[in-house]
């Protein structure tokens, strides 16, 4: 029995999450995620009408925010500063 599989070399499709699916993936309530958006901790990648769509990378970013809050007791403005510094370091190290 030989099975044939299609080989996909590259995907051009962007995987985006709705607010509800992002909340489900992270275990963070949607109103908290909306607050993260209002504080510019995360940004929607696109919009479907009035509904924000988020890049998959927001999942790990929200996990970092929650870890800072839960484990280190950092408030949201402090988390914003830490995330900004981390983003700058990543940009420099390329």
C-alpha cells in the first residue's frame, strides 16, 4: 500500500485569529484582550468589518504578558515597557 501525499512548499495564507479564538487559545477573557489592545500591548493585524483579527504571534505575546502579571506582579504599563524593550532588543539582534 503506497500512499501519496501532496508536498506544500510554501503557504501564502496568513493565519489570523478572531478575538474569541484568541481568548480560547490563551485562556484570557476577551475583555482583558480588548484592554490589551486599548493599551497597545497587542495590535490587530486586520479587521473583518468591526471585528479585529489577530496574528498568531499574539498568542505568545499574551502568554508573556500574563506571565509578567502573574509571576512577577508587573502591572500593564510596566508590561508595556518590558515588551517594548524586548521588541527593541529583537530588532537590534535581527
